[in-house]
C-alpha cells in the first residue's frame, strides 16, 4: 500500500483530536509552526489542515481520509464517504450548532424577521441555503473572524458556531434559531475507499477512534465478594452485557468486574459495598470496542 495520507484538523479541534488519536493508539507530535505531524504508524502520513478545507482535499484525493466537521462537508458540498460519526468537540462530547444570533435588544424575534437584513458568518453557503429554504432574502457576507462583535453596529445578525452558548451570552447575544447541528466526522476519499488496502486502514482507524470515544465515559469496576453475595451485587452492577465473575483460590470467594458508565460510579459504589463487595477498584479505560 502506498502511504496513507490522513488529514487532521488544525485549530480548535486539534488538541481534542490529538488526545483522541493517542487513546486510539496513535502517538502524534507536531511543532508549533509545522503542518506535518509525526506519527508512530509507518503506513500513515499525517497532515494538519484547517477543518474548513479537509473535506475538499479528501474529495479531490489529496487526502485519503480526514477528520472534520459535518458542517464543513455540507458547506463545501463535498462528495465523500462518511465512515464514522465521532461525537466530540473542543469542549466536550457533544454536537455543536450553527445558530442565528442577534443582540438581546434586537427587534428580530424569528427567522422571518431577517428579511432584507444583513448577516455575517463564516458559513456563507450553509446560511444562504437555510434562508433560501424558508423563502427569506437577506444579504449574507463572509466574516473573517470576531463575528460575535459585529452585531449590531456592522450587521443585523450573525450565524455562528456554538457548543455551550456561553460566548454568545458573553457578547449579549441571543439565539433565534438553529441552522445546522454538526458532529465531527471521519471521512474518506471514494477512490481510497475502493482500494482494499486503504479501505482496511480506514476501517482500522475508524474502529480504534470509535473505541476510544466509547471509553471516554466508561470505567472498569473490579471487586471481590463471597459467592453468596453475587446475586445481590449483580442486581446493582450495570454491564455492557453481564458482569464477569471468576472464582478465586480462596474458597467461597469470587472476583467480579464490569464496564460501567463513569457517571453512575459515585452512586453505586456505596450500594456495592453494602451488598458485600470488597476491594472495589475503579480503572480508567482507553478503548471499548463494542
């Protein structure tokens, strides 16, 4: 197989993507001014590119695959193979939204009020399609940055990406409507996907990335208990399928382990202890492949 060229997003998603790749088993490093990260997989050539551009380079074959937002695939109208949905963003494991926002004291209350207004956004194509579908004619201009400070002095409204809404609130803006909900996508070039060796590599990367994401919210709980307490403990203990139970060398004792959602651990550990579990250990996970 020729070198597999993988596009990774530079900018707001970069740190989260590098951490996810590490948990998936790929160690990356890059200089502050470099666009060519080093990776400990001899089959992969990585490229650091703005997320806005990755889908175009994947479509045209400069990249075999890449990680970018669904929003930029739509914005660019890119014809690519969507391999996996990776639910993570800059600040957490959640989708992001492109929203129409206006100043708190703006008379604009609904999308229809944008008729004849001026809107600033980085996602011009997305915004125009959104308005066209609703029969609204407005002037949409490209914003080179600092979009949130342009209303109301320069424009009537903005269309901006938000994860939590905190930045919009900090700029005294309120959301009028959602243009698009977006998640991070692992995408591939159609020619690369049709080549067996590259398709195998794409599937390997996708499986490991999804396994790393699945592990983000889960931990492994291990404990010991007397055999006569197993039924009571199993009734409390969530599991992907069923808890694993192994006999210990000490007669009448078993080891129990289960993968559980991290958010429930604080609730169930006291219950497990009361049910007879001993030596309870919580272990973080790198990958959970379902």
